[in-house]
C-alpha cells in the first residue's frame, strides 16, 4: 500500500511556527492540589495547542490520585471533569486542537503534586516540567520571517550527527545553578529541512530515556522554539531500548523547519547532571532532507 503524505497547510494568510510553552513546577510543594495555574502566552501571536507532555513528572501516580485538568481559552474545562482532573500519560494528544488567541493564557490544575528529580546529594535537580506543544500562528504579513529555498531542488534524505559532551554539572561547587552552554551544527551547501531530532548516549543502541539535560533550540533567525529550556525527552523522537520503555513519542519540529545553506542549527544545553556523573557524551541526530539543487 502506498502512503501519500499531504503537505502541511495553514489557513489562508497565516504562517505556523512550532513552539512549546514550558511550565516548571519545581517551586511547588509535593502532595498539594494546585488549581488555576496559568501559563501566559508571550503576546506575539495566537497559539494552537496540539499535545501536552510531561504531566507525570509533576503529579503522583494514578493510584495516589495524581491527576491533571486544563481549560479552554474561554475558561471552561477542556476534558469535562472540573473537580478531580483526569489521568494523563507522558504524552497527551489534544484532539481536536485548542486555539488560544493573542494574550490568552492556558489555565490548568494539578492534583497531588509530586516533582520528578535527579538525586544529587542533599539537593535535588528537579525535572518537573510540563510542555504545552503546538504552533504559534502568525499573519503571513507579520514581521516573522519565512524561510524560502531560492532555487529548484530535489529532496534527498540526510542527517547531521552532533557529538555533545556535557562536562559541567547542574550545580557549581558553591551550589549555584550553572548557565547553559551554546553549540552549533554547521550545515552544508544546501538548504536543510529539519524533520525530527533523536538523542542517544554515545555508542548506545537506543534513545536516551533519562532527563540528563534540557535544551533550547533556535530557528535560522535565532527565535526560540520554546519559552524556556525544555527536557531532552520532549524533543527526542528516537526509539528506546528495550522497546518496553516508555518514550515521549516526540514529534518536533512540527511543522518541519528550513535552515539555509551554509548556516547553523543552534542550541543551548542546560546540564541536569550531578558533578559525580560528568562527563557524559551523547549523539544528537538532526534528521531531515537536503534540498539538493537540480
């Protein structure tokens, strides 16, 4: 059977930009019900919510009544259960998608909070993030630049493999959080369409499944794809080993993004490792399509 892929289309006169609003719950207290939390939009566009990732990082198990609820832009509950929330897996598809207009907020509830963390002596490194993933939707005449390939081309599958070594810990010797470090993947002499990102430990056979670092990825014009550094698992489209492990089933970026010939894929990395765990080396695979001149 032949599978035909339809092109990604937006409503007439609009342009979609993949984006995630990242909410960090590390300041919360475990065991609480925290209601009417607000994730404010940045105010530059509407936002189309298509999936929610990471809720189990922030609440207790379903058996202990760890649940979640979120609201439409109108303030009504999207899942129809306003008193106790629902059980949400690592990745929750939002179907149908939800529209939040410019300057709206995404309101949500957490029931029986429990923050995930990496143990690091007496000071935990919290990995309790929720990512509201979808697209910013701009008017086509807005100031947001649209990348267009200026030559005729044919598509050739290609991937760039970046070897990342994290040799700095989350905390320095004084207990302060260390800043992210910036990295660049040089591109070749053709435009590159980024379809997905896979991350693994160096020489590993499967995708990385532990929250060893967070990442901020940039578009060709140095706009961030997320409101804050985002856990690597929320980007990671790789298949874990063994197959029984639970991946986030990431689909990022969606829609795919075009990087111009001779440019860079730029990303910042925030270490979530203890000093006793460094250095660690990873392979980041930027998988996509060369737009080869013809």
